[in-house]
C-alpha cells in the first residue's frame, strides 16, 4: 500500500499475473470496472467523453465507457482513426464498444460534463504530438472536470515530467499502486486528487520506493514511559552562530517538542545571552574559539546527536566545526550554512560523511554540492550513494534517500510551508528524533511527516514558530 512502482516494476507484476494464468483482458476489465465505480461515486449521471489512446490505457477507457453506458450514462468515445487495428486486449475492448465512436477533431467539448482521460498511461515514451497534443490542450481549456485513468496523459510515469503537453486532471485513479508521477512535480499537480484502486495484482517483491506514512517508521518511535528520564530520551547539541540566531532557536524548539530529553545550544560567548533567553528549558554552552570546540562538545553528558547549519555562516570556521563534528561519527544533521560552506569544494565534505549523517538541502544547496542530473528520485538516490549518508531533498515533493537503497517520497505538499524558518524546524525535528534513537532514514521521514501534518493543520498564514506547538497533539495521534 505504501510502495510506489516504476513502470518497469508495474510491468513485472502484470507479467507475473499473466504467468499465473490471468489474462490482460481480465486485468483491463477489472481496471475499467474499478474506475467506473469511482466515476459513479464521484459524479452524478452526466454526459461523458472518453478520450481513448492507442495502448492499454485507451483499452481501459473503452471498458469504462461500456460500464458507464450499462448504467445508463450518455457516453461517447473519441479515438484516432489512424490507429492501426491489431490484436490484443485494447483491440478487444475497442471492438466490444458498441456505442458512438468519433475522431478527436470532432469533439465538441461543450456537449459534455465529464472527460475521462485514457490517452496514455505508463507506456508514454516520448513527447506527445498531434492529434494527441491538440485534444489534450482543448480538454484542459474546456474547464470540464477531467478524470485520468492511471496517470494524467502527457506525464512521464517514472519522473513526473511533462512530455510536451499534459492533461490537468481533477482526479486520477491510480491502478494498483501510486507511481512516482503522482508524487513528483509537475505530475503531482497534473494528477489532482489521486485515488489508488487495487486491481488484484500481487505486490512487487522488492519495492524500493515508498510514499511517506507512519507505517514506515512508527515502530521505531517509542513514546516515553515511566522509566525514562531526560538522559534516556537523548541529549542533542545545536551549534548556534553569533548572528542569525533565530534559526537555531527554532531548531531548538522543534527538537525539544518532538521529545529530545535535553538540548544544549553551543554558541560563541557573545551570543549566549540571546540563546539563553530563547526559552526556559534548554541549556547553553559557549566555545570561545573553534580550537576548543571539540573539547566542549566532548564534555556534554550523554551526547546523542548534533545539528549544525541553521544560521551558520558559510565560512572556514563553519567548515572546521563540521569536520570536528563528523569525526565523532555520531548522528548528525547538516543543514543550510553547513552545506553552503562547502560549495567551492564539495569533496572536502563528501569524503567525510558517514551513515549516521542526514543532509537536508533545498534544490539550491543540493546543486552546490552535487552535479547529478535526472529526476528528483534519481538525483537524491545517487547523491545519497555518493555521500554514503541519508539525504532529504526538500520541496513540495520532498524525496528522502539512503546510501543503502530505500527512497521515501512525501505525498503531502503544503504551499504555506514556503516561508522562512520552516527548514530550521525540520532540521530540529530530525535531530530530536535522532537523539531518541531513530535511524537517519526513519528520523528524516517522521520529521518531514510531522512538519507537513502540522503545517496542514495550521493553514495559510503559518509562521515557522507556530509549528512546535502543534507537535504534541500530533505525537498523541501516532
Ligand atoms: N500494468 C497493468 O497491470 C495493467 C495496466 N493497464 C493499463 O495499461 C496502461 C499501460 O498500457 P500500455 O503499456 O499499452 O501503454 P499506454 O500508456 O497505453 O501507451 C502505449 C501506447 O502509446 C503509444 N505511444 C507512446 N508514447 C506516445 C507518444 N508520445 N505519441 C504517440 N503514441 C505514443 C505506444 O506506441 P509505441 O511507442 O509502442 O509505438 C503504444 O501504442 C496502464 O497505464 C493502465 O492504464 C490495465 O489495462 C490493466 C493492467
Ligand atoms: K491517462
């Protein structure tokens, strides 16, 4: 249920079903049936135009048309006359359609109240051209609700990219599982509301992509019990800079709210007063000079993790502090200034990273460290392998990848998270979970989930400082 399958993996489970004796015709009939059921649930009886393409996505469209017509709905199917007839499930579905069939160019969209998009599914391989391009443009411009079969036509299933021009659906009924295009931009926007419907295939045996959900990490998160004390819940250090102190203070609040037993802000002496006054329940320590930083860090009792970057300047001193922290091989979050500090020589950072590190770059910071091309999943995975650590690549379609394989994609996207300080909250949440014993991948995924859930519940007008207060209610629900 939480796996996200690439087109090749979908084809694997489809072939496995065929090898077990199921026919493609039967799978297509099931797909058409579940989609028709969703149409009946979502819409009142209305006139429908089904756009059928040349492959099996079009075949699904013909089945849906037949099922809706059987329910008494007025349905017309549009497909291209130039499509060569050939044997196969889609051909059979087309020949079972006894209703009206027109060419794309003869569609009068104003005659319809619902468009069903069965032009292309996971088989789209290249940019769309006419006649498909024009029909997609006209469908989008019509203002009529569009329900896409499996994926919005024109979107690449594995990357979420728009191949020339793509359907903007109000609903997408994803068959069997989500595909990356339902989660990655711009496919996520083109999909509208995505609903996953089972068509009876077996799960893929070795999934590598997952949609972020508590089921992936909640067994690793332990709520405190009566035997806990502040030390057993973990002591974390946040390295605060002399200026831009708000960032580390936000991280501190998030780390404490998510359950760290103790948080110490380690900062230059001139900033101690600001950090001390930030709240009542945290500690502050100072380091007069980078040369005594390690000594100060080592003197902290029961230290379980470190965060550096929020509010840190991208300077040689920051690089030195990062090197000293990485030498400890302990759970570490590197964010913001701690990443940008290595922009001129990323290798200086990359060769020292280890499996207990989480990097939380946004796209700009990512590009400063890695020159990797490809879609967001490929870039994050490859970077994690290069860096041998966990990477959370932020955005409205956050991707979290590890050096050892699994990739988690955030399904929520909260537009009002795009405001100053929310990244500092995220890195603080990750630190707070790392010191409680979660592994980097689980800590990053849980932190990102908490951030999105809290933001969603706050709504437009959110300030970063509103988020920590929402955390207890959310933790109670896990
Ligand atoms: N997986 C499952 O178990 C099940 C999957 N099902 C359904 O099947 C869908 C996948 O079907 P599919 O493989 O036939 O691919 P589909 O997306 O219809 O398109 C392929 C056709 O489009 C053509 N074509 C490609 N790009 C083009 C372009 N730019 N411009 C023009 N033409 C282009 C391509 O031509 P070719 O590249 O081969 O020349 C080929 O003819 C899947 O999304 C789901 O809806 C269900 O039926 C049941 C079970
Ligand atoms: K489609």
